[in-house]
């Protein structure tokens, strides 16, 4: 059974930092691209960052230079380091994997950037 669990969300002031993490189980983790998405209130879910099985990364233009995605194949985790946070970064952040058996999502973790 594929399971993705996000953690690390919270409330932070503009300019602050948060570190999210996604822990995966039930998959051969090292073989799959892992992706972080977010959904702001009233908006569609959007891709934030992804990392391939080989470690290649891709970011939304809005987070380039501020967010860093990585992976730890020993612990099946995908950290997302978020710096210089802005109110526009507020939303629920989801972890995703497009597995052989379909797309799987975590339940999400809330990030709120507010003064």
C-alpha cells in the first residue's frame, strides 16, 4: 500500500523559513520522481517542485531561488526547504508520486505566511 505523509507545516512571518518533509512507504522509492504541489484558497493545485529518481530538480518560477527540494533514498523522504516565504506561498502543500499503479497523494500540510 502506497502511503505519503507530509509534515513540517505551520505559520510563519513573511521572510521566514519552513522545512517540509514527505515520507513515503509502500513503493521502491528510489525509482520514482517525487513532487510537491500546493493549493491556495480558491485556486487550483499547482506544481511547486519535483525531483527525479536521478536527482534532477524542477521548480515553479514563483519559487525558484527560494525553495530547495531534495531526496533521501535511505529514509524514503523528500524534504522541501522554503526560505524567504511570502504571503503568496500560503496554502496546503501535498506530496505526490506517479506510481505504476496510479497517482498517489498525501493528505497535505498547511503553510500560512502572515504578519
